[in-house]
């Protein structure tokens, strides 16, 4: 499933939202928090603290 367009659609300006597959590949998960599921896919939102 191509979820990139859906991630963009459900994100607010200035947000970085990624799917679970991408999240799992990150070495540094700092500042990413689990967010709402989109089309059954877990998403993670970057929060610049």
C-alpha cells in the first residue's frame, strides 16, 4: 500500500509523520512519538522538543 499520500493528507503544516515500516529502520528514534493509525498503519509523529 502506498501510504505516503495519506500521511501527508493527515499531517498538519510543519509536522513530520512516518509509517511504522520507516520508524523501525530509524537508528535514532528520539523525538518520535506513536500517533494515530492511518488506514490500519501505525504512524509516528516527530516532536521537536
